[in-house]
C-alpha cells in the first residue's frame, strides 16, 4: 500500500529535529537520554515500516496458521501507523 509518509531516510541531529531532505519532520521534547532514544526510534521508522511490510509478506506465504496470524497482526499495526481505524 502506498503511504503518505515523508520519504526516508530520516536522520537524527543533536542540533535540531529529525530531518528529511533539509526539512524538519519532528521535534522531540523530554529528558536528555530518553529524548535522544526517542529521536533515534523516530528516525528509524521508515526503515522499520518497510521491513515489517516485507516480513508480513513472507509470513503470509507460510503454510503455518500462526505465521499468518502474525502477518495479520503486523498489517494491523501498519494500518495504525497510517492513521487508519480498524
């Protein structure tokens, strides 16, 4: 499914918010170590989303019912990330 997210890769900079092609995508507030950890997590989001999509595709091809349930759970999480209500 095509997403409307800002195209990655995103990067973390200590001087300012996460950045995409020179455009700030977010600012993260909070305590030093927690703020830095949150920012790294956000910066990795586009890659994680793509990897989850690939993992769900592979799991759906499995013959195991449990694998297909995991794929369904991943797809629901991805829908949540897109702002869709289920």
